[in-house]
């Protein structure tokens, strides 16, 4: 009987520890790694933006297509 109790504690304990590690611990670790990488990427992007002058940042903007498409879209919504 004592052996049965010890084996059940060992087997259940092993399953609980492994399940918690694989189902909870690893996803949390992956989330932490992605967060750290995104923070580093944001910092590098911020540093790059600080180094660019105004006309350089304007160069990367999309070309202005005018307001006509916006007015056309609004008039189609009203009809």
C-alpha cells in the first residue's frame, strides 16, 4: 500500500510539474522574449527616426492623392 501511495505521488507530481512547465511556463517565456525583442526593435526604430531630418522622414511618406477619393467615398455612403 505504501508503495502504491509513493508511486501515485511520484507519477501525479511528475505530470503536474511537466504540464505546468509545458503549458504555462514555456508560453510565458516565449511572450517575454517577444516583448523584449519588440522593445529593442522599437528603441532601434526610435533612434533611427531621431537621426533622420524632417525632409528625410517626409520622403518615406505615401504620396498625397488629394481629397477627391475621400469626397467620392462620402457621397457613395450617403446615397
